[in-house]
């Protein structure tokens, strides 16, 4: 439930003439451009690119030697090794593959909540959203995050796809690295209402049914769902061999219940309305909210996935840059990239 000052009505964002700068500050792009977003697992790709494949071939980067076997291509014999050992060995190389990334953005009703001023959050001096709102919502923050991650990945010449979801997939941008893909992603993020419930289990099934090789999935959601459902969904993603980054979007007021007056709490996904004094329930509420975040984090890390909480009241650039930098450092140490 969210405090009633936020509307639960349908809000549709105009698609034509969308200004991408409203969803991602140019300084954020500049800060993030130098980072590479790579999967923690070694991914199998479909095109030549910058990410190592587990399948050894005879191109790109030397990996190791193996003994010659009858029928092997003699062009790959290492004559220097033969001269030293009098034994025939072939050079094996790491092939390079592209990373396929799929961004999944939650567009359910609870994502329509926000208490930060749009002008402050947008960073470009715009007083209100394209549909007239003065509050920066969790969905606004999620779209900015998805745009940033997509931008970074496309800078690597990797393929990016997008899914916007609630009870099911509402919109899809097919995976591509072609010019114009980022614009399509931004326009898709800017055109969908946020008025439905979330069915993560169904959405994961729909997404996995469309993936024919391993990908890096970025799930951006407030994850106000039963942790058992989250666990079941993450288990299916892991079973299919995909990697996952989970960004849990929260609003500062939502997390702290920093409201002084008696208010009416209105459910944004069909729940009943409750009138209460925040001071009477704040301690119990914040404990329950933090416990829920901890439960989601526990489920994610149990499957080896990354989980991070993103506040709508924080600037997007620094935490995202720090997260990617930390992730790459961990991958280097583990020798997975």
C-alpha cells in the first residue's frame, strides 16, 4: 500500500516526440560510457564480439595447447612446441561472442508511486512529466535505469532487448545492436500505463520461452511480491542458465513512512483503502519493509544473482557506476572475464 496522495488511476505516456533526456541525464551517460557491463557467467553468443565463449575454436585469442589428433587441421600446429618437445600440439583460442542483455521493467500499479519532485529528479529543469505529473515515480526511475543499462550495453556493440510487464509482458523490443535500438527502447518505456498487478511467475515464463540461448537478464522492479514467488521465478532463470541482475526500486517515503499527518493509504493494485496515523505504525512498518528487502536479497544471492536497492531519491549515475565497477572487479578476480 502507498499513501493516498499518489493516484492509482491509469496514466498513459505520450509516445510521439518523446525526449530521451527526460529519462536519462546527459551527464549520467557521460559518466557511464566508459564502463562495460558484462555477464558474470561466460555467455554463448550468436555474433562475433567482445565476450569470451566457453567453446574453443581457432580464432581471436590464444587459450591453450592440446595434443594433435589424426584429422586435425595442420595449420594450427605449434611448430615451436614441436621443436622443443618433438611432440605435435595444436593451438587453441578463445572465440569471442556477444552478450545478449534483456531488460525487464515492472510497470505495475505500485510502480506509479513517488514523492520526489520531478524537476529535482529529472536533472534537466523540467517541472513535470510528459503526462503532467509533478512527482518522480518508481516507474520513472526504472525507465531511467533501463535506458542507462541499455545505452552502456549498446556502446559495447552488444544486443539489447526490453520487456515491459505487469500481469504479463505488455511490450517487447527485440534484441538488437542496430542503430536506433536505444531510441526504440526509450520510446517504449515512455508509452505504457502503470495500472495493473504484477505476475512475476507468468512474465518469467513468457520471457524464457523467447530466449534460445543464455542471456544476462536485468530485472527492474519494486518486487512488492511474495518472496516465495520471487524464489520460484529466480529458480527457473537459474535452471535455464541465465545470469541476472536485480534492481529493487524503492521510494524514500515508502521505505521510511516519513509522513507526519493522518493519511488515507490507498492500494495501487486493487487493495482496500486504510486510514491510519503513520506515527502509530511507523516502527512496525519499517521493520516489515526492511525484512521484505532482506528476504528478496537472500533469495537472489542464494542463486548467485546480484541484488541492489535503488532509491528514487538518489541520483542514478553514481550508484549505477559504482555497482558496475564493483561487479567488474569481482569478475576479474574470479577470472570469469
